[in-house]
C-alpha cells in the first residue's frame, strides 16, 4: 500500500504542475480504494530511477463499439522535473502500451492540452491528434439534466 501514497502524491503534484489544484479533490483513501482495492477503477504504473519514484501513468478501460474491441484511456502521465530527459515518460508509455496489447486493446487514447509542450513527445512516440473533439459534461450539469427529465 506504500505505492498508494506515492501515486497520491504524484497526482497531487501533477495537479499543482498544471495549476489545477482547485480541481484536485481526490484523497489518499480514494487512491487506495480505486487503484489498489478489490474493485479497481484504474491502473497505475510507477517508474523509479535508483530508489526514487520518478514518474507515474494512470489508465482505465474503455470500449470501442465501432471496433468491437477494448481500449485504454491514459488519464495521467507525469514525470518528476528532476527525471525529465531520462526516458521515464517513454518507459511509462511503453508499459501502458504493453498492458493495452495484453488486454487486446485496439488503441490507447489521451487528451493533451493545446499548450502542453508534451505534444511533441507524444507525436514522437507515434501518437497523432484525433479529429474528434472531446465534450465533457461536469457533475453540476449532469444533475441539472437529470432534474429536467
């Protein structure tokens, strides 16, 4: 369970790095339950350099009804500042792809902010931007919609 603490810290650090601290409401108990508990909601991969945690990838399953195959959604990829340039991000992506291939997935998806310099990293790995535009409905809007029916 020590890994849960590292995953939680890195998720919190990523939120800080992206200036999304206000959106970060997960707790250590959430990570323990959802990433390491009986009914896991997502998977996580930790990378270490020496004995130090250097990076994190989190992912969860999806499904393509058009392909009739499972997919993985890469929710987070985070490399500590001190570990950048040491191929940690590439190793994390490789492991996520290994999981996807083992689960017979047809693709790995992720969203990248338009101003994120990591876009070049993803493209160098062979990823390409999708023509599809993501739409999101947040909790408050979901509740309003439910209330209308």
